[in-house]
C-alpha cells in the first residue's frame, strides 16, 4: 500500500504506521515510535496527531526542544487539539530530564526489542536482577515465541521478593499458547500476594460483577480471573462450578462450568 499510487491505499498505509507508532509507544520504545509516526506523515502530511505523538515521544527521551517544536507544529495544523496544548504547557512547566543509568539501559533494550534485535537486547540484560528487568527479559523471550524461557524467567521472579506489577507489555508479548498453560496460571496464583494495582486484561470480563476500582477491587478481580483459568486449563469442573455459584452474575464462569460438565460427561462414556 505504501508504494501504491492510489490515495486510498496510501491513507491506509499511513494509518497503519500511526498505529505501529502507538504500539511502540505502548511498549516503551519512543525512537521506534517516532520513526513510525514520521513514515505516517510521509504518506499523509496532514496527520496533525502524528506530530503530537512525536512531541510526546521526545518528552520521554528528555528532548524538550524537539518536543516543543513538534507540538507547536501539531497545534498550527490543528488549533483544536487540546491534548497537544496540554502537553506543550506541561513541558514548559516541567521539562523532562534525559534518561540516564538504569533507565537509559532499560529504554535501549526496549528499542532493540522493537527492532527484533533479540540477542542484542538479551546481552544488555545478562546481569538483570531487578523485577522490572526480569519482566523485560521475559518479554523478549515471548517475542521469540519461547514459552519455556518465559515461564523460566517468571519462575525466577516468583522466587524473589518485592511487589510485582503486571503491565500491558507483559501480556502483549506472551506467546499465545501460554494462555492455555496451567503452569502460567499456577505461577500467577503463587504471586497473588505480591500483585500491585496495575494493568490486568479483562478476559473474561468481570464488569458485570461491579467490583470496586480501588486496590481491593483489583485484587478480587485478579483472583477471580486466575481461578477461572486454573479451572479452564485444568479441566476442573468442580472448581468452575464453585466459581459460578459464588458469582452467579458472572456469565463467563457459568459458561465454563457448562462446557466442562459436558466434557466430563463425554469422558465417562464407555
């Protein structure tokens, strides 16, 4: 599409690069995000929001002058962009320092991961000991599709001390087969006393349970989701039934109990 002469194709390609920039932003790789947003602008120079995002990425790099320039350009193109104006005012009041030390190395690893330079990224984490660095190491193995290594690193995390914050990035890089692995959910169950309030995918959704949004509500929701997947991956009809009865408004638990009941009945057939 990028090479097409059709305006519609080029617009779709521009949108794709914009979304790719968002993915790199989401995964803490601002330089890769800037490159993607610039490719978006090459295809669609009128995409003012891309300049706003570039400004935001320069903020995370501590490049305040470049951030100001990008945000001013976004506002000139779209004077109604309140987010760009808020970001501009934020930089003026609180300029961001450039990352240094451990933060800089962490960012370098994220950039290498974004570019699929997995071995270079792992080399920088050779002596990783902190929980955030080990989580980053697990993401690299996940990007390579190495489920065994992902579980091994998380086992190391579970054997340590201190709070563990499950981030969207952790879920994003998990190989798909891990979601069906009882070992993964058992590991999270062992970690439950160390969970912090953090990003937690709502699969299956617990919105119908109207849980509190504070730390206590987060812990309850997280515990329910892990119990659900322990029952699912272990084909444990009894656990699913108990989960459903204790949470009668949770349709996902009831559906799981029905599926496992049919499965257990099939197993008993001669």
